[in-house]
């Protein structure tokens, strides 16, 4: 049961009011000792009933059966007092305090009606109830007491229900806010975790990009420089100064190109060959320079309608061609190389084939293995596919394809 609405009224005032009425009765009936004794006994009974059932046992106030018995017993005593002396109707306010204060709904409504009936009986005590008119007046007085008080009890109940609804709504809002705060905190935590993961992924991607760029530019350039210097050293031993100068010049050119590519890789820029030329022209230029260095003819073919491609796709295909040609120079011992760039309806494909010695899949050295891995990473990062076909003595074919989106055409 909710907290008592008038704690002072239901614990102190009834005793004071009952005492005042007892003193008044003693004054009025001082010459009627027997009747006075009965009235004072009933007053004492009412006081002891309130003291024993309500005042001294506050734990019973939350127990509906106990309070129903308490209010019913008190009303019986008050009704007897009112029947004997109508002025005890002035005790009805205390009875109202109990009915409103300790009786839960719906017991509150009949309890208030009973108190109102006792109060009305006191007010209509002088009415002649032996006549029809007298009875009509008597019941009119009862209704005049019962209807307003029960109406007030009903309105009070509606108010309590609205207050309870507001309280529950506030509790629901508080709970929803608590859950929302917890959710926001969890989202913030997840967001931070995603940021940390994205940062780590970005760092890893940048490391892989730099590793690929270093392999595709500096490593290949340094390999070419070493090859040319070794050739120049051999020509010096043979006394061919012109051939020596040609190899030294090629080494110097490779060193400059490697330096430029290293600078571009640091700044994540496109290769110089793609800055001012289409992919097909850049591939032809790469093949021409590779042929000049290794004295192996590269047949470059372009098929289909040339389409503009995203920079990442052009860079991936160019680096794939460079890596494939570098592998041919280092491992294949080929006499012919074919490079085909095909513009198809929904993708662009690059094929590099040689007639070299070939290899068995999985039997490549660490550097060559990284080169193949780098090629695959570049192509698959763009949702493309890289296929490598090779057999000992039957050459090698590397095929890379990248899908072309409608917006890229």
C-alpha cells in the first residue's frame, strides 16, 4: 500500500476529537450517571480499539484484512454512539480519515459510504422516521452525505491512477534513458574499436603497398642495374669499350628511373609512364625498355575498344606486367614474350606469356614468391583474378583480369 496520506490526522487527531466529545458528553449528561457511564465506556472502547489495532501496530496498516476489520469495528462503535447521542456525529471526520487513509481501492468506496451514512444518521436524528415524509427526508440526508463523499473518493482514485501512470511513465523513460546511455556507451566503444581496427588495417595496407612498390620499382631497378653492371664488367674483360659504355648507360638510366619511382611510391603517385599516356602506350613503353635491356623481343598487342580505367586498375595492371617481365628476365630463359591487353565488355585482361623453361607451382624462391604474391594482392584488391599456368619446359602464362564497372566506361 502507498504511504499514508495524512499520518498526523490518523494517529493524533482522532484521540483528541474523541476526548473532546467525551468531555462534552460528561458535561451534558452529568445528571445521568448510568447513560454517561455507557457513553464513556463506548468512547474508551473506541480509543482502545484505535490504539490496539492501529496505533500500536503500524505493521498492520499495510494489511488489507486487518484494516477492514479495524474500520468496520470502529464504525460499529461510532454508530452506536451516534444512535445514543447524535453529537458523536462530529467524530465522523476522524472516521473519514481512516477510510480514506488506510483502506485500499476498491474497499475505500464502501468504507467512505458507511462513514457518510453514519454522519447522515447523526444529522437526521431529529427527523420523524415514522412518516413517509420523514423517511424521505432521512434518506435524502443520507444521500446528501453519501453521494458527494463517494464522488470525492472516485475522483481521488482517478487522480491516484493518473499519478501512478505518470510515475510508471517516468520510470519507463528513466529506464529507457539508462538503456540508451548504455547503448550509446557500447556504440562508442564499438566505434573506437572499429577506428582502431581501421587504423591497424590502414597501417597494414600501407605496409603492403610500400612492400609491393619497393619490389616493383626499387628491387626490379636494382636487379636491372646489377645485370647491366655485370654485363659491363664482362665487356671490359673482353675489351669491348662500346658495349661496356652501353651497359653502363643503361644502368645509369635504370638508376634514375628507380629513383623517380621511389619518390612517386613514397607519395603514392601514379608511375610516370601513366601520367601522360594510356595504359596500352605505357605497357608498350615498358616492353620497349625491357627489350632494350634484355635483348628479348616483346610482342605487345591491344584488343577491343580502349576504355578509361580507374587509376588503381591501370597501376595494378602495369605493375603486374612489370613483375611478369622481371620474372621472365630472372628465371625463364625465354626467347619470345607476348603481352596482350584485352578490353572486354565487362572486364579488362592482361596476359603475359613466354616460351621459357617454366616452373612447378610452389617451387619458386622467396623473392619470386613475393612478386607473385604482390601481383595477386594488387589484382584481388580490385575484385579481380590472377591465374598462373606453368610447366617445366612449356613456358609460363600469367593472366590478370579486373572487372569494369558501368560507371568506369
